[in-house]
């Protein structure tokens, strides 16, 4: 363990890691990597001068300088000099790790030692002997010592895992994309380095083998085919399991317990492909006759800190099953860039990591400032002052405040790109398992939403995409018989519409079977026999809990299975979902979501002296009813005839137990609100306007109050209560005796 006197070698480790990446991409006979290595070595020398390093490490730095200078004399790397410098980097990583941990230093560096330390080239023997699987190695974390480093490792790993997954899917379409191949290679290389420093041996070993596999492809000695694609995806999934287990322990679950994720079978499959035996199918223990060859351990490095977008979050999806050949083609939209291209285009401004609690506090304070500014502007004493200078100053304050609010709210906004791109992998794996050929086309990935909405919308999208692939898209035979292309297409779109974000999931499959859905609903007692429903009302029935028309419910999905969760999660985000479907042509699910959960676009209504806010997304229409439109059912419940449909009437003043000027419906305004396929007419005195308001929590006293979703401070300083439309529609009109 490092003592207080131990030199702080982290900066040196970071420089060495950068050199390792440059040398990985260097090639004999070329000078690429030579200039960067020379520059990095100079930086290493400058940094090391102020540290009390062991003599052998100082000597090694001087030796590295001599070897780089010798290489400059020849103008490029040759196989010997490249191997020597790679060995030097490996030795430096081992030595710096020993200095950091206070353990024994490796043997003093010489040219022979460097040559020996260099990673051996991968050979491709003509035959390979089946091997027995070694026991799985448990991984035990040192949370007290390495807790912060492990958190940094996990944060960095999520980004690398995403790059691996997206890059592999790009390679599946274009196996010759060298930029994407190098990007995936670097991700595994960084995994190897970070896990080596933290002594995460199973992760280190797996990343090392996958890196070797990709290195063969980079040298054009291995063809990227479906088998290699499946191996890399399986490797990424396994690394993801390790990261999830580490995060679980960091979160306080089973701290100190051994983490055991099986990797031996996957390592065997990788070894089989590397050795060129032609297949990497499941291992047959009966064929084993020799122990598994020892895999070289990778020296330690420090994980490189990586800047990530503010409040970016990784949205979990169900882990798909990787299956063997054949693999159908899954295409993303033409405008979707490769992983390497996306990385190049994203460069611009630097990013920093900010605690989300601090970010939310900033947004809240800006909201308070906007309210205070509005109260000052509408203050009666200010309004009586006749000062042009004051008027100009207040106008300038209003402009600055509005711009500050816009910028503060934008801090909560993140692109939906990451969530959309995860669906590419989902479509690939589900289509493979279903035995179909499906293409995914995406558009609008740069559309920005509130980070909370981006996190919460992932699960509903997973359900809808699975249903589209498994039950929406027909088999190739059925599509050909119907005169369609054998390849099905799923479109995933996001765009702005009015003040909302719209997400569409559309497929060109067989469409929803209207008659079968209706008959199933009648059979389950959801709809009375003889009921006449519109197409929209029939399609909405699939959102009923447990409703499914699938003749055979698969382990992938059933049309309707889990769709009640989809609607519930969307409505929890103050959104709604609509279905349009044509039999034989396909279906389109349209999700409407607010831009942010911190601000609501609301209609302000008055009841007596009180103010309430109704979310405009839930308002269908408003009007002043005539006497013949209102009637009473069985002498009790009131209904309003809205274009031939009877909708229950809710007198909001009676519901809340407050006084109202509109005693009769004809004296007030009726607002038609909708939630979960049901409607309700709400009677209010006046419509006072429409505006965006900052949502405030009601606190512990009122947080359990039904029908209230929050509060907002209006421009005149008064408080307006935000109505929970779902609760109002589902209420039985029992008065609450609560005044606003």
C-alpha cells in the first residue's frame, strides 16, 4: 500500500497510457506514432524531474529517450524498435504500479528485457488442440482503498461499452471500416489498462483477449464475420455484467463479496477463432484433453478520466441473447454516423461532470429568480413610477432573466441519441432470435429532452420495439406472399411538435388485428357485447393489463404483454401515446412528451378567488355549454353531451369544497380533459390564460393529496395548484373540502 512518502505517479501513468495507445496503432516501416511518442516522452521527462523515483525507473526513462532518438535517426519504426518500445511501455507500467502500491519492482530494464516484455505476435497455427476450461476466477474489490477509482472506472466504462456496441453494429454493415475498428480496439485497450491498475484480473484478461482478436482484424489477418461480431458483442455484454456488479457493491449491496462472472467459455471461443480453427460454438467438455494455455497478464495502468456530458445517464435495457449464425442485416438510418465519425463531430466545447443535485438546485434557484422578477414587474408601486430609465432597466432585467432561465433549463436537456442507439442492438438480437430480417431506421437522434424523461422512456421503447419486431413484422415467407420485401423495417423517430416532443415507433408489418382485439376484449369482459368502438378505442385496448392477442406468447414478447406498463410509464411523465394501424400495412405508435418535467405548459383557470393549473397536454377542448347539453343520469350524476358522446361532469368547486360564481354549467366554462382512454368534463368559472410555469413540490403536508400534482407561483405572486388529471378522471367526484 502506498505511504504518504510514495511519489504520486498517477500523472506518469496517464502519459504512459497515451504512449501505449500510440504504439498500438504504430506500424513497422512507417513513422505514424513516432512524433507523438517523442512529445509524450518529453512530457514524461519533465513530470518525472520533480518526483523521487527509484533509480531503475529514472534509468528506464533515460533508456526510452535513447531508443526514441535512435528510431528518429532511421526515420521510422522497424519491427525490432517497435517491439522494444512496446516492451518499454509494458515495463514502465509494471514499475509505476509497483511504486504506487509499494511492492517489489520488476527486473531492471534492458533491451533484452524490453524485447521479452513486448506483447508476442499472435500466430495462426494450422491446427489447435481442444482445451479444458480453467476454473472461474472470483474478483474481490478493495472498496476502502480503491472506491473512488472504481467509481471513475465504472463511469468511464459505460461510455466505452456504448462505443463498443455501436461500433460493432457499424462493423456488421461495413467490416472494412478501419476507423470504427480502431475505435473498438481502443475501447478494449482502455478497459485492459484500467482493470490492470485496479487488479480486476478477470476483466483484464477478457479485455486482453478481445483486444488481441481485434488486433488480428486490424492487421487484415482476420475477417470480420458474424462469428467475430457475436464474440465481440458477447465480450461487451460480459464486461457490462462486471461493471454492474462493481456498481452494485459501490452502492452498498453485498460489499466485499466475491464477484464471479463466467468468462472461461468465452475466452475459449475467442482462442479458437484466433487460432483459426474455424468455429467457436459451445464447448464440449468430453473433447478436452489439454489444460488451457496460460494467457499473458496485462500490466497496470491508471484509468484515464473521460469528460462526459452534464447529467448524462445510461439507460438500462434488458440484456439480449447473443445467438450464433445466421445474422440478418440490421441497418440504421443513412444519416447515422459511425462511432468514429460521431466522436469527431462531437468535438467542440469541453465538458465537465456536475453533480445532478447541484444542477437541480441551480435550476430551482433560477426558477425562484424568474418568479421574483415577475413579482417586481407587476408590483403596483413600481407600476405607478413614471421613469423611462427604470422602464428600460426592468426590460433589460426581464430579457436577461428569460435568457438565464432558458440556459439553465437547457442544462437538464440531453440528446435522445444514446437511447435510440441502444435500440439498434435490441433490434439486431430480437430479429435474430425471431428468425427475421429487420432494418432499423432512425431519425431525430439529436432531439433533446429532459434527462429524467430520457432515462424513463427507455423501458417503454424497449417494449414497443420488441413488439414491433416480434409481432408487428411478419416472417419473410408471409411478407413475400403479401408482395412485400422480405426485409421488414422499423422506423424510430423523434421531433418537436408544438411545445412537445414526439417519438414514433412505426413498422411496415401486418398491422393490429382489429377484430381479434375486440373479440378478446369482449371475452375478457373489458367491452360489452354489441359495443361500437372507433379504431382508436379498439387499439387502445391493448394497453389493458395482461391483454394479448398473440396465439403463442414467446419469450421475446407478446403483442400487449407489458403494454400496460408502457402506458403507465408514459403517463407518469405527463405524456400520452396514440396508435394508428392499417391491417396488412403496419402500425405506428406515437408518444407525446413534455420537453421537461421542471416546467409545465398549463391552462390557468379560476374558481371563485382561487387559481388552478390544468396541463394543456391533457386538455381536449373547452366551451360554454348550453342548457340542452347537460343532463342528469338517474337523478344523480351529471353528463355533458359533447358531439353525441356523454361525458361525466365534475364540478371542481364541489370537489374541492370552495365557493364558485358559476353555480350552473351554463354560467361557467367546461374543460374536457382526457386520461387513459377516459374523458371528464370539468366545470370552472373562467379561463384566465395559458403559460409555462415552474413546478414546485407541495412538500410533506400535501404530497399525498389526491388530484394535486404540485404548485406554481404565478406572475402576481399568488400560488396556483397544478391539477393531477389522472386522479380527476378516475375520481368518483367525492369532495375533498380543500381550498387552494
